[in-house]
C-alpha cells in the first residue's frame, strides 16, 4: 500500500486541490452533515472555524492559497491512521478519472467543512472481503495536531476566534 504522506508530497498543486475536493465528496457521502455539525458544536477547539459567516464560506480562495491550505490539511490527514486510507482511496478516484484537472481553486466552505469533519469525527473504515469498505463514525475529541496545524492558523487568518 502506498504511503499517504509520500503521495501527498508528490502531487502538484492542481492535483492536491482535486484530491481535496474528492476527499470532501467521499467523506460527506458517508457522514451526514447533521452529525458533523453536532460533533463540532461541542468542541471549543474548532469554534474559530465553525463561527465563520456564510458569505466568507462561499468565497473561492485564490489558486495559491487553495493549494497551500489543501496541502496542509492533506498532510495532516495522511499522517492520521484513521484518515490516511481515505486519502489513498480518494486519490484512486482522482487518478482513475477521465476528467482533465483545470481548476486549482477551492471554496473556503469546502475546506472549513472538511476540516471540521476530520477534526471532530472518529472514523473506522474497514475493507470487506469483496473489496468494498464499511464505514462507521462517532464523535471524537478535537485532534490536537490538526487544531494546531490547521484550525488555529486558518481561523486567525480569516478573522475568526482562535
């Protein structure tokens, strides 16, 4: 199995952004937004991101910022034993896609919601004998490495609490 961190470090900026978008789709297709929101509402460590207003969340980040923030987030997920398999699975979907990667821009809301999910949700993903995956989720404490590396600086940058 490929090392998720080595993979993330080997990708171009446009591939990083595309992988982040695919990871968002993968995770939110398995975890209801309502559950994620309930998870983060009781975790003060992520309040700075959770309290951003909807106008900020709709904003697209410039290409360089999109790649930088996406890379920081993916590096943390690649190091996390719960989420590194999802990074690899999402990369397979991107790599096997016939879509040309043209857009290296990501919305702030996508990054914030993905960060809130991974910072406050415990993931158990098991591969079945047929190759499919079984997913289960529960509320978890805020992951301190993720809060320190992503949530606090991101919230400060955006003018939220942190």
